[in-house]
C-alpha cells in the first residue's frame, strides 16, 4: 500500500429531519446566509420553504439558477454578491453542481482576481466562507470532499478546483429529499457513484487489499439499490444506502494505499464541456468502452477479479470472466434507462480530435493512469461510443 494522509473534517448529519440542526449550527458562523440552489425543484418539493422556516431568524440572500454543469459566470456572480453584501455563510441546497459552485464562490469571495485563477493555481486559495450543504441527490460526493468541478464557458474547459478549505463545514444528508427525483437523475447519479468507485479501483497500485474489498462492497450496493430506487422512489432503505455510498465513494476512503490518475472522468469532462451533457450519462456511455479498450494481458486479472467479486461471475478463464464483467456493467447502465451510445444523445465525431487532445492535456491520462492513454487512444474511445 502507498502512504496516505486522511482527514475529513465535514460534519455529516444523516437521516430524516436533520435539517433542523442548521438553526443552531449556522449561527456559530454568522447571520447573513447566501442560499445557493439550481432550478425550481426545491420549491416544488417544499424544501425551499423548509429552509426559510428553519432559518427564520437569519438574513437570507439568494443565488438561484446554478447550472447542471456549473459555470464560471455563476461563480463570479456569487462571489461578487458575497463581497458586496458581507455574507457570512454559503448554504448549498441541491446536488453536486450547486455544491461545487458554492465551494468556488466561498473561496473566490476572498480573491480579487478572476475566480478561474483559483482553478489553475490552488495556491491562490487562502480563505473560504463556511459552506453548509443540504443534499438533494446522491451522485458527486461533493458534500464530503474538498473538490469542485467548474466549466469555463469562454475556453470550453471543465476543470477541478481542490483545496482543504473547501470541505463543507456541515452536510445534511436526508434520504427523503431524494424521493421526488426524476428517474433519469437517480440513474445518472448512480452511474456517477459507480464510476467514482471504479476510478479508484482501477489504479496502478494493486496491493491495497482492504481498499479493494470496500470498493467492491460499495459497487454491489449501487447494483442492488439503484434499480430499487428507480422502481420505488420513496424506498428509504434504497435511498439511504445510495446516499451514504455516494458520500464515501469520493471522500478518499476508496483510494487508501492506491494512487494514480483517473481514466474515464477526464474523457467525460470534455463531453460535458463541449456539449453540456449530464455527467453521469456521459460516464455510463464511456465506461464500458474504456474497459474494453484497456483490457489486455496486463489488466485482465484485475478485470476478472472485478467480474467475480462484484458481479459474481463464475467463469474460470480470466479473459472470459473479464469480458462478462464488462458486459454486465454495460447492461446495468442500460437497464436503468441510460443511453449506451453518443449518437443517442446527439453527439457526432465533429469535435473528437480537439476533445481528445484536451482530455490528455488537462489530466494525468498519459502519465499516471491505470493504462496510459494518449490523444489517439481517447479519440478512438469516443468513436467506439458512437
């Protein structure tokens, strides 16, 4: 196992009714709150009114309209508002996009230059407002980690800002808030969680036995409860298991003793940046294609282990087992109603060359990935998805 450090300072309040804690906990940091959210879903579900009820003694300001792939322009707007109105706390009510935008706003409030500078150079992050979260979708794990992915509309870049100051101070994780999620969001969120785990499972270091076993258990949780949550949206057991799996999938627990660059995420980020595609949808399309592309004599044993331990494949031959595991992964995504090809979501090959080049340039694909990939490889993976 590789050396590692582990500290997750986020206070998690898990379970039904935990939103009540905000009345006391936010007050420890101030009274002026910026409420950040996306579309109108929190109003339709009553969560918007609940926030105002819990924080009735606070001064609440609003920043609505955060995009599914949060834009730099929204971050600039939020940071300028915080500066002008002396905001004490940022409260993100929503999913990963809302939380990611809130994190960037929280640190950009204390920076006088272009907030994109903080993405390109995290040393410029020196301070951040406290970030509180009310989670409404299980997907990104942003409620329990220090990362945020932001899209720059001008440059068509989708990159991560990551800094210890960006851990949420407190996250409310109430599974009942997911009961009203559209089926496609539950499916895409589950695919995102699944992909986060796979990115850490398929890394160069194979000696972290305990980490791999934890990852396999989390993958099986997605397989068990994703379809149940889709069929029965108000199944508390399914929602709660998915919600906690989403949090621990990306709070570094599954990368202990491992290490290396992620493989599929940087390839998908270009799809989101160029086409504004839902992140989980892109991952569901790309993941089986990446698996098939990198399956070889060197990787076959780990793919066979994945197939046997996660999918209960009984095939004795490693290669056949590996192929069966990949096929079952693809079927899992399709059975949840997710697209299986780029053509299904209206994407053609017109920008594959540029996207492939950017995916390699902005990541560790060619230097630290499980299987090193270059622009020509990424372009072929895109083509394999048409």
